[in-house]
C-alpha cells in the first residue's frame, strides 16, 4: 500500500472535526499559559489556584465517565454542542468580571488553565469516538496523530498570543492586560459551535435498548488501561497545569518570556506527533511510546537542576515534544482494544483514568509550592512516569496492531 499523507482522503465530517480541534486549541493554548499568571496577578494563592484546577478536573472526570458510554447510544453531536456552548458562557463570564468566585466558577466550566490540546474537555471521548468511526482502522494511528498535531499547532499559536500581556507593559503585566484572552476563548467557542452544528449526526454503535456486554478479554484490557493510565495522569497533573507558575517563581519570569517557551514546546510536539504516527506504523505503537517517553522522562528529571532559565526552557521544550508526541498513537491503541461499537466506552475509560489522578496533581503541587517546595512536584511526576514506562509495554505489547508489534489475536470489528 502506498504511503499517503494523514489528511488525504478524509471524509468531510472528519476534516471538520479536526478543524474544530484547531479552532479550540488556540484559545486553550493562550489560557494554558496565562490563566495561572492572571490568577497570581489577582492575588490568588498557589493553593487556591491548584484547588480550582484540580476540582475542575474532577468535575470533568465525572462527566467523562457518563458521556462516552451515553454517546454510544444517543449519538455524538449534541454532546459537543453542549460543551462549546458552556465554554462560550464561561468565557463571557470571565470577560465580564475579575472577581474571584465567578472567575473560579468560569474556570471550572471552561477548563481555563488546563490546556486540552484542542479537545472538547470532558466530552473528548465523544469527539474521539466520532472521529474514529470515520477513519479506516489501518489509518487510525496516523490520522489521530495528525489530529493531535493540529491541536498542538493551535496551542502553539495561542501560547504566542499569551506573550502579549507581558509585551504590552514595561513592568509586570497588569490584570487588565490578560482579560482580552477570554474574548478569544468566546470567539473560538462560537466558531466551533457553528462548525459542529452544521455536521450531520453520525450513526452510533449500539442500537437503542441493545445490551451487549463487554467480552471477558475486552474487560480485562480496559481494566489494564485504566490502571496504567493512573500513573500517567498523576504525573501529568503534578507538572503541566502549574508549570508557568514554576517558571515565574523559580526564575522570576513573566508571560513575555514564558509564553514563547511553551509555544516552542508545542511546535515540537506537533512535529513529534506526526513522526510518532508514522513510526508507530513501522515499529509498533508500544515501542514508539516507550522510546519517546523515555526521552521525555530524562528531560523531566533534569529540569529541577537547571542552572538558569534558558536551560530549563530547553528541557521543557524537549519534554513537551517527547511526551505529547505519543498522544495520538496511545489513543489509537486504546480505541482498538474493544469492539468498534464500544469506542465511546473505551475513549471514556482512557480519558477518565487519566483525568481523575490528573485532577489530584495540581492540588498536591499547589500545596507543595505554597510550602516552598518548587521541585518536589517535578520529581514525583518523574517517579510516576517511570512506573508508566515499565508497565505500558508489559500490559499492551501483545495487543499492538501496528508495525512489528502487531497483535497475534484477530482484530475486533
């Protein structure tokens, strides 16, 4: 079979869903950098910020547990429309007032500061299942990796926009300089709502009233997936949401210098996602994930000992590229573990088992930082990521359908 670019031959609906991800990701990238810096300008403590981010993730995890399986029965489109309408409302609320309580509420609903790489927040499993149903199984890894690359590219663009508050003032950026970013979030949510609204409702997997229990093998694989993702999610949560704050406290930098660093990491992540999708087709998803994330673990371990901002920034960018570049390949493997009619369930388990422990991460990291322990969250995250690297190949090497690691068991249809 001749090799083709991942975007070639996509159905119109699949291309529209990928474009919607790109639109969402710009605002998400800007607020992933600047929300914690904005909150610090408003006088929020690291403890309250971490609690806000963590509670938002816990609420999102609760929704994730429900919407994936429900979308297998009720359809996909309505869930994404509800999500984008909620983000629009939250963005308008944050734009209207900087008061702590309404802003915290808006952050809970809109996911500000958490950065979802363009995904539909807690409704991401619905989006994944819809997109996967439009892609031939042999192209799933490459197209999902391309989908992630689009999200990373949009996040990079948003991260560059996040530098504007710092560039607009000679000293520390005032709170008012950050608020236009919520207008960007409102605009992107409105545009995505319009894109999704025009799409036809896809045919979903299970018919109304149908009861098809998971096979014993599928159930075992889902349990394994949830267990190994727990380590991954906790490691992500300990580092990612409060990393801009870590740069600000460790090196005394503001958005004008932090935002370009985050943008560089996202640009490299987009490239590595495309490469990861191609490599997984040659050597297998599991081998690709282990190799790339082992490199990322090395970068993470080195960050606490960085002697200056430049070295820390380079290590961050390398870690971002190595870790995030495997996301599409890991999604493809997870969605391939079950019958095609159960992809909403598989996507929910894959997302939920990351989100729940990830929600604890910023709460724990906020407490550590508030007690002056800036580097401890990074070291604990490295421990979690190391455990993940050991378990992932042990549990899933024999179920890898791509490259040399192709599973010997018959494919699920």
